[in-house]
C-alpha cells in the first residue's frame, strides 16, 4: 500500500491521504516528519513552503526527501514571482482582483507585488528557477515543471485545492483562474 502525505493541508483534506497541518493535527513541518525513511510514495506540498523561513523550508524539503521511497514523487507548488510579473502584461484582471482588497489605494504594479509578498504571511519568495535549483540542491531528481491539475502520476493529477479555496473565492471573485497562472508547480523524485 502506498503512503500519500498532504503537507500544510489547511482545509484541503484529501481522502486516502495522510493530511497534516499545524492547525489541523499539530504537525510542524519544519521538524522531522513522523514517517520512516523511504516509506512515502507521494507528497503534496501545495502553497505551504512560502510560509516558512529559509531554514524551515530547507528542513521541510530534507524531511520530505528522507521519508520518500526511491521513485517517490514530491509535488510542490508556490506563488512564483516570475509568473506573477508575467501576468501584469497579459491580465489586467489580475490587478483588479488583487487590488480589490481593503487598504490598497491605487491599481499599480507596486501595490499588487507588495500584496503578494506581505498579505498572506509569506516568509520566503520563490520563482520557478529558484524552486528547481533548491529541489536539485536538496537531492531531488527528475525535476519537472507541471501545469495546474496535470501530472503523469495518477494520484497527483487534479489534486490542487488552493484555487478552489472557499474563502479566497468569496473574498476575491474570479481569483481561481488567476491563481492557477501565478503558481510554479514542480514534481521531483527521490
């Protein structure tokens, strides 16, 4: 039986997965994860690593690598600054959605970048190249960028929950399509 782990799950509880979050079950993902070495087949870490400082992010990745079985797959997603900046050129709607938040006075790029950097308690900032490099440096192999909902591994296909987050969609109508485009998603094996 394959073990599937969802780290930083929040309210995105996946049936058949072992779901962990500091607020759900008290799991601190910056500490060694409670699994034997080489025991986990799949790990999902969706929109969580950016909430950790650099030391915590590296500790989480090291712990994921330790518990993954050979050939196991980590699927990790982060808001990616390179993709966010590309959206400015392509999608005026992106700015309008982000800047609908209370406290922002003008619809400008500076405010929207600052929103992404500061609004959701992000402690580290990522881009596609940095995520790939850090995964490689921590020992992961076959690092592949993926599109939202797509995976060569059936358990990881259509698994994301961030853009379907009920709170986000209530407070930011229309944000679901945008959040799918601002994210870097990588799959990497041990």
